[in-house]
């Protein structure tokens, strides 16, 4: 466990836990993410990212990816990684931003608590949910940068794709995911 426990963190830091690189790498193999839409200078997973300061919720991801694509030496995909802040109302805001952006051709993948009955989970708009089984994920401490166990909830990946299709639910073993 880290030398600084979660309750010792400011509210801003409590919303800044990073994604374990092993988890991101496994998902990135499939999606080849171009943008990390909920990151910081210290925990971003993609070269191109939005932080609290740039406010991803106020930006048009499709439009900005198109601009980035024109200046990038390689063709980028319209794929977005999101480990949203878990603070009050933030997951719901990111979910609805993903709905808006999927209608503009963007695929988004969110790492969120495995809470299928949550008010913030718009099942009718989601393409796929992958529930992570076989143990809890670790996250990266916002100050120490160390991997920390002790996550109190399970996790799931929520995937929004531009195509209209009914939501499918899959189970994915944590150990198979992180290798």
C-alpha cells in the first residue's frame, strides 16, 4: 500500500488516480487509442490528452482529432481512452459526452466501477460492457506514482461505438487482461 492513503488526499487528488499501464496496454492493443480524455500531465496514457485544465467535456473530440490527424505523420484512429474522475457526477458527464461523440464517429472506452444499476449507465446507448472478474484492478497513486491495491469496487469497461447495435455484456478475467 502507498505511504499516503486515499483519505489523506485532497478532493482534486482523489479524482486523479491513474490507470495501471498493464491494463491500458492490454486495451490499447485492441483499440489503438489516439486520445486520453481524462488525464493529467503525470498520468496520461496517450501522447495527446485532455486534462482538467483543458476540460474535455467542453471540447469536440472528433473535431480536435481531425485537426490533430492533419498535423500527425501517421493516420490516427478516432478512439478515446477515458478513466474518468470518480467524483460526484463526473462519470455521468463523461458517459453523455461519449454518446455525443459516438454520433460524430468516435469510439470511446471508459474504465469505471462495475455498477450495472447505476443512474449514470445509459445502457441503450452503450455498444459493449466488459466486466472484469477474478479480482480487483490496481490504480496508480496520484502523488507517489506507485501501483496501489485495495480498490473497493470491481471495474468494467464501457464501450461506445459509432454503429447502432444492442449492448452486449462480456466477462473478462483480470489476470488474462493484464497478462
